[in-house]
C-alpha cells in the first residue's frame, strides 16, 4: 500500500481518482490547490503526488518546479494529471521532472496502471535521502550519526 496525494481543484475528479486508487489498495487524500499540496507534503511526504497542472493559488507546474529544487522532495514521484491536451504541455511537464502525464478525462484502469508503473520504478531505486546528504556522500564526506563531526 502506498500513500498518494492528489492535488486537483476539481473535487469530482479528485474523488473519482481517489476511489480508483483506494480500490487498488492505496491510501489517498486530496487537496484543492498547490499551496495546500506543498504544506501537506512538508507535513507528511507521500509516496506519490498526482498533480493537476492548472490550480488556483499555486499552479501544478510551479509546485513541480519547487519540489524538484527542494533538498527534501527533489525525488518525490509526480504524475501530472490535467485536462490540458497539448503536446507542448506534456513535454514541459516531463522536462520539469514529472515521471508521467495523464490527460483528463481518464479511465480508472489507466490511472491505476500508470500509478503502479511509477511506484514500481520508484521501488527499484534506493530509499530517499535528502539532497545535501546525497551530495556530501558523492563528494566523499562522511557524517557520523553519533557525532556532529565530519571526516573527509
């Protein structure tokens, strides 16, 4: 079971997506704007974010850029979930760091398949590490968890 956050200002769409994912064995919750999504992610990091591109307060595209430049959430799997149908929109979302792009209207089966594929791909990678730890490790800096000293 994975924890999935849905950020979509259309509550009917969020409810339908949530029902499909809960039916597939996942835990889901949703928020209606990008700012609330960011607050929720900071409070409790989900395993995956299903993100609408056009929302009030903070757009999905802006939120995605914030996540990809965050030390704590740079590797959070994101599926853009939007009614925008242009090829350019899809390319931009993928370029900005989304793992997948689902167009609305969607079928529950397609949604579940794409979510399962992204979650499976994430499960093959090492557990999440904050960006500073990852950079320090690749630079040969080691942190002693018991002490605050650093050894090079």
